[in-house]
């Protein structure tokens, strides 16, 4: 795999993305509609980036976690680094406007991720366009440039559990194999809740099939984390006091019911390093012990259920993997 050119990396950092001393930067990529924005929003803990079933990202968005920030602020830039809009409070509507502006090539956001347990400051997520957008060739160009220029420490690739092996997905994996650095990408197998057990669509079997598919695409011994990003996002929105739409409330109720039946299935199906598995198993044990104690009130019971859902959804597994990587020597 190719190493990122130093010159392009420096250019990117001059354009509104200075690296903090404790920064750990993750490039997030996916095909259109794999749920990439939902994954990032679930990690953030609120619906900051626009998520939809069509291509929504036209530029590179850098999102930095700072525990001492109370809200998100952002600015947008041309490719040259020229400021198009100075730093201000960042809202989903403002980000949609910037993303739709053809002059904008980079967006830089800073704020506090609202997950629990709280991640260490300095985590940076890069949201990139789905390179398979047939209606806009710029998306593939921007995705390729991101792979070559962003000084990332790790790469998350989001797979759609219902679309493994499609031409679009294989094309994106070929791009990843050709342009990414030597470090192995981590794969999030999202929308795993769409599998139908009554039709014989077994979760563990599907994860194994995904790993074999990735090996055939040139990624041997891949780390694969099944996720239900939407459910984790809605649970964290509820935990953090953010309003949910009627549809989101319904989906959250369905997810709570589904995970009560499946309990640990998604988390235990992950193919991850042993230290990560140990962390998540410990969290699940703690949540189950807490759930066994009669809650003092309905609100406490609801909070326990939502926290368990996040732990079972695969998103906490992804966060534990990030923490594990940051703890390794040289990080």
C-alpha cells in the first residue's frame, strides 16, 4: 500500500486543520448509503452530520473532540485554505448549506463528543464522500485525495451488511487497497439489524462471510465490528436530552426490544483484539448487574436500558478499539 505524500499532508493542515499534540486521527470511508454519517454521529453523540439514504457528503469534514468545549463550532474553506466562512456555532442546517456549496472543499468542526464513557480529547474523525456517487464524479476525486493527503492514524471503512459484494463496494475496496497506507483498515459492518434470523440470516455467519469477502478483496485477517449505528445514535440522543423525531422514537423502541432478545449477539460477533473484547465484555457484565437491581424510578430504568443498547450496538466496541489503538506504543 502507498504512503501518503508529505507535501499534501502539510497543505491539508495549513487549510484549517492544525494537529494537536494529542491528536489521533481517523479517516472514515464508505460507499453511498452504508450509514457512514450515522456511525460518525453515533460516536459524536448527536445528529450533527446530515444522514440520509443518498449521497450527502461533497467535501471533507474534520470533526475534533475536545472535552473542554460545550458546543460545536466550525468554519469552512476552499481547497487553497482560503476561509469562506469564519468559525461560528455549527448546526446541522449550517453544515448542510456548506456541504451543498460547490466552493467548499473542507469543513473543520470542534466540540465535545457526548458518548459515555467520555473519550480522551484529541480524537479527530474525517467524514469523506462516498466515491461511488454516479451523479457527481467529484466525490471519487475527493475520496482519493483524502486517502493520499490526510495524516490519519487509523481508517474505518463502513460496510453495508445488506450490500456485500456489490460492484460499487468492490470498486471502493480496490481504491482503498491501492491508495491507503500500510496500516490495516478497520471494518464496521453496519445495518446488521436488517438481517432476518427467521430466514436463516445468522449474525455470526454473516460476519464470517464478510471477513472472507474482505480477504478476497486483499484484506487478510480483517478486524470486523458489526454495528447498528442508527440505534446507538438514537439512544445517545435520548441520553443526552436531544429531541428525536417520531420515526426515530419508533425505531429506538424497536431496537430496545430487539436487543433485549439478542442481548450480546452483536457485540460478541465482533472480530477484534482480545483487549477490546475484554473491555466490552466487562461493560456488558456491569450493565447486566445494574439491570438486575430494581431501579429507584422509571427514569433510571430507561437510562440503564439506553446505556445497554449503546454497549450492545457495536459502537462501544468501535470506541474501545480506538482507545486500544491510542494506548499502543508510538501512538
